[in-house]
């Protein structure tokens, strides 16, 4: 019997050591600032996000690949009869209206704007319901032929997949935000086969920062996304781009004009979306029903407006297509896409902005050939410049747009004219029309970054918290009090009362009452302070917000899975000292 007890004791001790080792590895992987552990997590996130995006793209293509609809591919709506197109739009519209009407308003929020809001207000915690709604809603919309894009939804899906991964492991919020950026980079990379543009978009639009600690994991996730995408879809980019180049430096004035025109179109897109936002207060059956009927009516005459429309973009890049049709498509696409964006329709606006920019650039190239034959230009070249300029101006993401141009063309000669067109288009929107990016108009988020807040948001609470502290019950024995005083800490914490007592006051009380047999820490004269609990996942900005909300100066940090166990303490003074002496400010 004794031997069995000893063996049982050894097993328990062994299990304790094993649990400690497992917990130590989990803390190192999830909570530490190790770049190696973050790189491992980023690679996994990039893999999962790219797999989900690949499934998303394959499901959109599936009905067309099986020849159910009589089209060669998912953008070949021109080959489908007008009646079938109308039936598709009708069925898809009715399904979306019925499903979304049954959802809570908070569950209907989708797209890049939703991702930015969750990053700003909820530290990157994206709900699974919205992710599922975005996934299936966009698939339904694109198969039906609605005039929306797939890249914005891909951003949400990639970010949501990464966020779910981080929430599953109870990641601290400063790391969860980086993982969301990794999911976005992987999604863009998997959608366009442009890994550099994926990195820049994630840093420029979602994370809004350029730091080494974020760059490395985001790069790894983007590369992983590109590898997965090429496994499923091959090495071809999203567009068929011929060798495009500026024929002469004499074309620079026309490049600048392309930037101005696309900037005006981008501002029109943003303003149209802003004006149409009043429709969001109306019932879905009315706003989406009218959008459905309008799309059906336009599709009878201009089926090129349906779907993402990248088949038309490829024609323009090749220098093919009628001038009249391209002009009409600019304004029909702008109208339908701004309506869909304003009313929260489950589709993206990045694809339509590329479509509008390409058509505008192509039109300008053709007009130059018609009215100035002695001034030879390539319409396809200007279509590509229009794409980059429109993307940059609508999203306020000039560097991401430039990298997209470079990767899509694989031609460094595009950089000079691309930079000129992009800068002029951006300045037209921001300085002439005084407009922010369409995402900031959509979500009413403020532009600009508070550097202190940004640094606090990206700093884990564990970096500052103090782990040396005393936790005890309200009633203690004098011998325990003397033991506390020997440890030379400043405070004694009473978890049940959410109160802390200065040790100096306890020492004074014991000096005045040397013969006392029991001490109630809530009754002795002391300058007590209240505190509240905060989850170990939090960052320093969340800690300050909680202190302001409850008017306290201290917080007790508790693990997610053990809310009854205090892991550390943090004060407002400790946070203020951290950011006052931070080298990053």
C-alpha cells in the first residue's frame, strides 16, 4: 500500500512538472516578445487564411467550371443569356435579402470597414458570425452577378480567420492585432498573387504602422499566402498584362492628366457612397431590392458590368474594347458599386475601383490616339496606370497601389509614371476635395494616429506589470503581518474586497498595537486604494481605458483561464513612466 502511494505521488509530481513545462512553452509561444515564436504563428495564420481564401475563390468558380450556367468562367456573364442573368440576380438578391433581414444589425457588418472598426474598438477580435456572413454572402453575390468585388471580402475573411486563430489560443491583444495584419497580407497575396502588395496593404491600411516587429511576421504570412495560391491557381497574376512602357518623356503631362481624372473619379466614388449612406436606414428589401432591379436593368444592355469584371480589365490592358462601352461602364460600375458599399451589401469595393480606374485609363489612351494621332500612346499602359491611381486615391493607400502595379506588370519601368499618377490622384482626393479614404468615410473613423496611443495599443500589459506583490485575506495574524513587512513590498492586495492597503500603514498600526491578536486590514487606519481586474490579454491602452472608466489607479492582471488567480499588478504611474521613457516615441 505504501509503495502504491509513493508511486501515485511520483506520478502526480511528474504531471505537475509536465504541466509547468507545457505552460512555460505556451507562455513563450503566445505571450513573449520573441520574434521566432511570432514568426511561427504568422506562418500558421498565413497558411490557414490562404486556404480559406482559396476555398472562397474555388466556390465562386465552381458553378461556372461545372458549366451549370453556360459561361467559360466566373466573370463571363456576357456569354449567359439576358434572361438567365436576370434570374440569377433575382434569386441571389432574394436569398441575400431574406438571410440578412433575419440577422442582427451587428452581424451584418462586413468588409474592410468592419475589420478597421474591430481593430480600433475591439483590438482585432473579429466575430465568427460576421466572418461566415461575409464568406457565404459574397459567394452568393458574385455567383449571382452583382457588381461588387472579391478583394475587400477576402481581406475580411483573411483577417477574420487570423483573429479566430488568435482568439482560440487566447492571444494577448497586441499580438492578435499583428496576426490580423498577417491574415490580411495572406488574403491579398492569395487573391492577386502579389505578396509585396499584400504586406504593404496590411501595414498601410490595417495595422497603420511600419515596424520591424510587425514587418517580419506579415512578410512570412504573405509569402505563405502566395505559395498556397500558386499551388491551387498557378503562378499567373490576377491580370494578363502585356509588356507596357511609357514611349517617351513627352507622355508625362498626359500621365499627370490621368492622375487628375482618376482622382476626380475616386472623389466621385467616395462622395456617391457618402450620399447614398442615407439608404442604409431603409429596410433591406427596399434598398437591396432596388439595387437588384437596377442591376438587372443595366445588365440587359451592358452585361460587362456584372461580377468583378476582370475579363473586361484584361481586354483594356491588351488595348481592346470599344470607347463608348468603356465610358458607359465607368459610370454604371461607379453607381452600382457605391450603392452596394453604402448599404452594406456583402461585396467589396477594391475590385470596382480597379475596374473604374482601368476603364478610365483606357478611355484616355483611346482619346489620345483619336484626337492627337501624332502623340502615340498605349491604351493598355494608361489602363494600368488608371488602376493603380484609382486604387491609391479611393483607399488612400499609395504605396500599396504602387507595389500592386509593380508586381502585376513585373516591369520596373512602370514605377516612374505609376508614382506620378498615384501621387496626383491622391492629392486630388485629399487636398482638392478634402476627403479621407473611403473606409474612413464608411466607418466614420478619424484619420491620423496618436503616437502615444498607438504605442500603448501595441504594448502588452505584461511588459509593464509588476509580479512582486502580496495577496492575502482581509483578516490576518500578526505573524503574517510581520512576514509581509520583511518582504519590503509597498502594498498588500485584498482580492475579495478589490482593495489594497499600504504596508507602511500596516507597520504603523502594529507599532501602535503590539499586543493585538488579529488584524482586520479593512478596519485599520490606512490610505486604501481600490483596484479592478483586467485580463492578461490586454494592452496598455485598454488598461488606461479601464482605469478611467472605474476611476482607479491600479489593476490586478489575471489569466484568461484562471480569473481567480492574480498574475501581476499595474498602475497608471507605471504606464506613464513606460511611455514617457519609451525609445519609440
